[in-house]
C-alpha cells in the first residue's frame, strides 16, 4: 500500500523526536556531516565524504564534502562543495518542497487516488483467487465422492489430489498476501500534516540531531554533478500515465547555490 510514509516509519519518527527533545544539545558540533552516506559524486558515482581544510593565512577552517575517489585509484577530478551551503540547501528544500502544506496536500491527494485504483485492482485479484479456491474444493469433494461410490483405489487419484492440494496452498498464501496489503495501515492526511508541522519547526531552528534524522527519513540521495545538485526524496509520486511511483526529485544550479548560501558558508 503506497503512502507518503508507512505507519511504522511514522511511529519511529515520533519516538525519535521525543527522544531528541530530551537529549537536545548532544550534537552541538558544526562538524556533524549531516549528509554522510547520502551524498554522492555525480561524475563517478562514489560517495562524497566530509573533509576540513585549514587556511593558515586567515586562520579559518573550511568544511567540505569531496568525492572519496579524488586522489585515489579512479582519481575523480570533481570539485568539492562547501558543507554549510549544501546542507542548508537540502534543509531548505525539505522545508519548501516537502514540508510545504500545499505540496503535502497535493501528494496526499495523488496518493489516495492511486491507492483507490490499487484497491480496485486488488479486489479483482482477490475475487479471482476466492473463486478458484471454491472450485478446488468442489473438485476435491467430487473426487472423494467418486472414490467412495466406485470403490476404486485412492492411489488412482492420489496425484490429482496432490496437485489440487498444492494449488490450494498457493492460492491461500496469495489471498493472505492480498488481504495483508489491503489492511496495511495507510497514514491519514491529518497525521502527515501534523508530523510535517513538527518537522518544519525543527528544520527552522536547525536542530542538528532532528535535522539529521529527517534527512535520513526523507532523502534518498544528494548527487553533486559538475553544474547542478540533485536531491532525490524517498517519496514516490505517481506517474500521470501509468500506475507506478517515481521518486520526487529537485535540482539546483551549483553556481547559484554557492551564491545563495555564501553568507551562510
Ligand atoms: Zn567522483
């Protein structure tokens, strides 16, 4: 059952948020690389890692994300990106793209339309399976009756009974799976909006522990290409032409990003 986030993740986030509130201040360091493990080089596909550079002349330390293949075997020549710039950009996109009420409502509406279509098709599937199960029961009864009436050995029909029994087990498992899929608790729109409002506040206050948590929950990857940055969210948006979900993505020009976050960096 597609939903913006599943019930389990939703509950986990709630627990984690309560925990973080009690332990606020544990992540004071500006050296926490929030995008570790998610940020990738668009040139060679390697992960990027946090690196600090000390500018002795000005007594300043710069924190960057750089391609982990740089200077190694593959010797990628991609340029690094300033830690503060890219992290602030990702947090802004979380807030603007994902946590904006307009886009959440739009996503929720699209997803509920999608799940209605899926429910309709799983009803057809379920009806088909239940029908076949009923037919198998009739066939088995008929065979048993035949054996009883005619006095032929059960061995004569044992292969056929075995085949029907196997098919019955397969169909029962299939029915169980369809029913489980249908019962999977979809998170309601109100619950999503509530969670998002809480998340927005943490992002606004740049609570590092919670921000890192949100990034991990919602961001699939951040890809730094030569001229642009791409964020792939862990959220699927239904395609208009067919019933598949594609990850929601946003892009930004790398030069513009550097300009925009110069002060912050
Ligand atoms: Zn690279």
